[in-house]
C-alpha cells in the first residue's frame, strides 16, 4: 500500500499551504507577500491564487486576496456532522448527578425555545418537560441565555411577538428583558425565577460553535424551595464549566484579550453583541 508521501501531489499541497497562510491577523495577502511567506516563486503563487479564486476558495480584493465563503461552506459541513445532542449528553448526565435536578438542552426556534434532550432529576418532586416541547424564549432561562448572545433581530422578533405573561413574574416589557440579557452577558448565565411556571426556578448557560455563534443552551430546573438563590448561583458555575467544554468540542475558541480593562470580567463570545440602545444597569 503506498504511503502518504508516495501519493503526495505537490500542486495540491502548495495550494493548501497558500490557503493556510491566511489568518485573523493577516486576512488579506498579496502575491508578493504570499511568495515571501511560502518561499514560492511569484509566478507559482500567481497561478495558484488565480486557480483558487476561479474555484471560489479565495477572492480578489484591494491589496490582494482573502479567503472566500467556499471554505466556510465546507467547514459548516464538517461541524454539522458533530451532533449537538451527542456532544452534550454526557454533560447533561453529569449536571443531573451534581445538582440532583432536571437538566435540559434547548435551542432557539423563532421566538421559542425547543427542548432537544432531557435528563430527569432522581427526586420524587421534579420538573418534567417532554422532548420537543416549546416555550416562549422570554420566560425561560434557556431562552434568555441564547437571546443575550444572538443578533438584535432575535430580540426584536421576540418583543414583536408579544411578551405573554405565563406567571405574575414573567418579564413583560422590552426594558425588563434587556436588563436581564445584559446581566446574562455580564455573568455568563441566565435565571428564570418562577417566570414560566409558578414554583419552578431554573438557570441556564449558552453554548457557542466554531463561528462564535450561540447555538443552544443548557438549563437546570427544579422546585423553587430547592433551587433558591444560593442553589442557582452554585448551579450556574457547574453549568458554565459544562457549556464551556461543549463549546470547545463544537469548535469555539474565545478571543484572547491582550489587555485587562473594565470589560475584562465580562462573559462574551468572540463577537460583540450589538445593542440598539443601552439597557438600564442592574
């Protein structure tokens, strides 16, 4: 059987090396710079770049070339093969064992969260949620954990759909919801204190993918007498650890901060969430 070296195609290898020369620090590279970086003749780089541009892997821009969406599409195919439920399930079991409460995996679909997985509490009195159940995003900790890091349009849609009161404690105004989302961005977790069902409290943390996009949330829910303020805070730390591990497996890499600032302690994915108007402080 031939070795990898025996079947190595130099032209293909050179093209892949050219693609690998681009980075966040150097998103645009000219032919001369690519030639210096790779140690290739400029004529070789010019032919490679022209071919890759024709095939949609890079595109000409002022100053040279940059990577094109064809690579993003291919990367999406790779990541889509990693099933979220498969990656998250073991952590859900661990969280149930650590907290003794019911654990859910949820995604945002329009203005609602949909529950994809559930590990029930061993306690006689516990939260029961069927798989596939939908709940208004504004009333759940999972919904708020996702909305806090979604594009502003997601919040606009939720507000436009009407903030229906499920209990006396459901958030009913955009201002109240924005304050809750701001706290979530600061802390890295969201809480729902009898907002979706009387006598039930929950806490949730977000999951991010390789593109730094929030894709889901994990929540822990239980009766309010067990899930009091102290229990919510303790559980939130376990949740943040679990969701950070899942996010890493989904390809997420947080931005490295080069300087400590007043924002240094804020929890945030690699992208910044655009705000249409500053929310009131908590």
